[in-house]
C-alpha cells in the first residue's frame, strides 16, 4: 500500500476520465453501461482512499462505499434490463438508433 | 278614473301604437296611419284631462308622484320607474301632445306618397312615447333613458330618407353631436348619485340644497354638477357650441322638423334646466353660464338666419335663436318666462314648419327660397297661417311670442342683466327681419318658381291645412290667454309655485309689473325694434310698399347694394360663421391626426410589445429545439462539460 493519498486520487481520476470518455465515445449500450461501472468504481476508490487516510472518515467511508456498490449493482441490473428490452425492439445495441424519443 | 292609470295610459298608447304599426304597418299600405294617428289623438284627449286636473289643483300640492314599478333593484342602488306630474309637466304635456297630434294628422297628407310611411308613423309614435316619458320622468335615470330615446327617434327620422347621403350624414351628425353633450349629462348624473345617493328629482334637489346649507357639499361641487348636467341640455337643445346638428337635421321630413326639431325635443334641454331649477339656482356661476351661452346662441343663430336661402334652414336657425332666448331667460332666473316662451314657441314654430312643409309640397319639393315667390295667391291658407306665425315670431302684439319674448326681456332687465336685455333687443330686431325676409321671398314679390312647376302649384290637401289652422289659433291667442295681465298671467299662476324656491335662492322678490312705468317703456322699445326689423325686411323682400312709391323690381339691387356694403359680414353669416369648417378643422383634420397617431401607437407600441413577447418565446423555442437531439451521449457531454466548468469555477474561486 502506497503511503500517498494523491496517488490513489490520481488513479481514481484516471479511471473516472476513462469511464467518462467511454460513456461519451462508445456507441454500444453495453459498453456504455460498463463505462458507468468504471466511473462508479473510480468514485468508490476515492471514497475508500479518504476513509483509509483520514481516520475520522473511516466508518462513513465504508458505509458509503457499500451503498455505492449496492446502487451500482441495482443500476447495472436495471440498465441491462432496459438495454435488452430496447435491443429486442430495435434489433441493435447502438444508442445512435435510439433517438425516437426526441419528438 | 284614477290619475295614475291615465298617466300610465299616456305612455302606453303611443308605445302600443309604435309596436302595432311596426308589426303590421307594412300590410296596411296607404292606410299605415290607422293605428298610429288615433293612438295619438286619444293620448291627446287623455293628456288634456290630466292637464285640466293639474291646473284645477286636482293633483294636490306639488303634483302627483307615483311609482309604476321598481325598475332597477340592485341593493342600495335602486331605481324606480316613478313619475312626477306637476304643473310644469302639464304645460309640457299641452305642447307635446297638441303639436304631436296635429303633426300626426298633417303627416297623413304629407307622407301619402312615400312608400316608407308605415315606418314613419311607427317612429313618430315611438317619439311621442319617448317625449312623454321624458316629460313625466320622476328621476334622473328614467329621464336619461327617455333623453336617449328621443335622440334615437331623432336620428331615425332625420335619416328617414336614408338612401339620400346628405340625410344619412345629417342623422349621424345629430346623433354624434348629441353624444358629446350626453357624456356630460351622464357624468352629471353620476355626480348626483355619488354626492347625494339618490336619483329621484325631489329627494336629490332637497339633499343637494340641504347639503350646501349644512356645509356638507361644497359650492363648487354644486356648480360642477349643474354645469355637467347643462352639457346635456346644450346638446339636446342645440346651443353653442353644439348647435351645428340642428340645421342639418332639416334633412328629415318636414313634419319631423316641426315636431322634433322645433316644437318638442329641442325643448327638452330647457325643460330639464327648468325642472332642475332648485339645483341651478344654488349656483350663480352656473346660472351665469346658462345665460351667457343662451344669449350668445340667440345672437349667433339670428345673424346666420339673415342670409340663408333654404326655407327650413332659416326656420332652424330661428329655432336655435329662440332656444337661446329661453336659456338666457333661465339663466337670469326668469323660469316662468322661459317656459312661457317655450310654449308659445312650440306652437308657433310647429306652425311655421308645417307651413313651410306645405309650401315645399306645393312647389314640388323645392326648398330654395330663391325659387319661390308670389305664392300667397296660390296658397292662401298656408300664407295666412304662416303670416300669423311670422308676426308672432317677430314679436308683434298681441300674438303669442310677443308676450313671452317681452316677459323674458323685461325679466332680464329687472333682474339686472342689462347685457342680456341689450343683446335680446338686437335679436328681436333680427328675428323680425329674417322672418319677413322669409315671408317676402316665399309669398310676395315676383314668382321665381320653376316654369315647369308653376302651373301645378296649388294649396295643400285638407289634412295639411286643417292642422295649420288649428296651430295658428294658439300661435295667435296663447299670449292673450296666458300672458295677461303682464307678469301675473295664468302661466305665472300655474308655474309660480314650482319656481318659488328657486327665486328665493336667487334672492328675487317678484314685483308687480308696471305697465305705465319702466316696463311699459321696455315693451314699447321691443315692439319698436321688431316693427323696424319687419319694415326693413318688407322693403327689401316684401310686397309693394304703399307709402313710398317703391317698386318690387328694384329689390334685388337694393339687397345686392346692402350686402356689398359689408361683404365680410355677409359672407360670415352666409357661411354660418364657418362653424362647420372649424369643426372640420378641429375634429376631422387635427382630431384625425391625433386619432391616427393613437392608432399607430396602439399598433406599433402596444401591439408590438405583446406580439414581440410572443415572437420571442416562439423563436426561442424553435432555436432551443435543436439541442434536443434525443441522443443520450450528447446530454452526457453537456453534463460533463457543465461539471468541468463548475469544478473549474470552484477551483478558481477557492484558490484565491
């Protein structure tokens, strides 16, 4: 375990940026869901890192990290369900094709 | 029979006649009058019973007051259809129903060849109803309704021959000019309501008077109310500066001119000011305005009447002038004299107008006096009756208008209004002159009638001449009956008590008239100027003058020489002092510009603002719609960018 909080935060920021880029750049809905997971995990890493380095935050950080994991699991389930429903309807995983709700 | 029923019948019969004639009149064809005329004859008979009862004291002290029903029940604001029949209303009833009945009979002959006669009789009946309602009304609201109804009838009847553009325009002009006065009238009624909280004549005048005495109502408020109400009277009675509609109203059929625009409706203003005498007498300022406007209209109209060539227009200006006399009389506090003059004037003017209608009928619808002349042999009855009317108008004793006019002038002099008296005397001279100019150009001198028409000129049918004769009787004798002895005649006994309170307010003490003193001199002066005016007119326009060896052939040159001496005055009179042109400039040109500017302002600024806001929302929606792509990643990019901006901003702010 490294002794520096900064290195954890840097890794977390990197992960978040990769997730953001993936969400914005990928057209495949599954890949976008994976990017979201990446961003959530980046956030979780930040929280856990703060919990490890700041003693006063430790209990809170653990609880929040667990909540985030639960939310992420729920979100992935619902998200995948939606994607599958749309896929059955539209026969494509590409979100570009999902613009019907514009009007 | 109870009086209330009779008074109600006075109103019910004409309105029923109007309804029936309007419904079935078209089917009656040439007999369109069979409902309308008998209805008015019966109305006249009933009115005479009511009048007789009133003058013999049968209606009790202060007259008969009764409520027919509650007209406007609205909580504190309750208006009843209540009527007041006192001696003042009775005098008006005599004039309105008598002239009205004779005009109805006359119209049978006059309108015999007009296809719209059923419409004519229906309107005439409606007018009779409205005018009687006006006379009998016991509160401001009812009076105002009647006031507008007579205005409506006037409009309908002026524009009776509506295919003629001049008639349609004259009708509109009369209606619109009257509206100007009526705005003031309505405001006056509002002011009465807000000041004393009642619209009943008796209560309102009592409370106004008590309020002023008790210091609860300011004097200027009384003056303001009186002047606002007077605006309505100025409009209806065609006083300066709202006098322009009456001469144009002569576009209507002649019986209408006689009934509405000479004998009855135009007297409504005089009647109203007399009815409101307890109010007006509280404000010397308002009385002064009434007197000044009256006497100014009198001289203005008389000066215009001197040069007009349309026979009906001369009579119209004469009506204006005499109405001015009446207002001057009201203004100097001579109420009895004003009503006396109104009565005399009603019969005399009705007679003159019906006579002029007979002449116009005789020369085949020609109204220009330059194309008449020498008619007295062809139309002896018309000539004789009109001569009576003209002599009366000119103020020659012992005819009706001599007594009434003399009473006005005498009262003005006695009450210290020397300027009113002086102008009045001048007007009397002018009146005699233009009346005999009219007589001379129409009946005497060489015939200038169209040669094609000349052989067909003959006396009018009996239904037209009989009313003339019947009207000539009061025009000749009314003064003797009502006006003698001077200042204490029957009319004074009838009306004196009604105006006693007002005279007390004005601080007047009726004195006996001294025929052998100052008053006798005044009478002599007025008779002298009237005779002088008459003599000059006859010399210029009349028949062979027996005392000097003049011949009528030289008359046109004499007239031309006279007009050449004062060309500007002549033109001013002939062009009616340019009042129509002035109104055109003020209201059509300048007013039109202002209206145009306001229209532009409304369209460009007011509408522009409202439409601009709408357009803004619309175009904003149209433009913002583009960023709504429906692609989730575009939104996510927005979120990300916003996050970066917010985070960056946060950093910059906290870094300092």
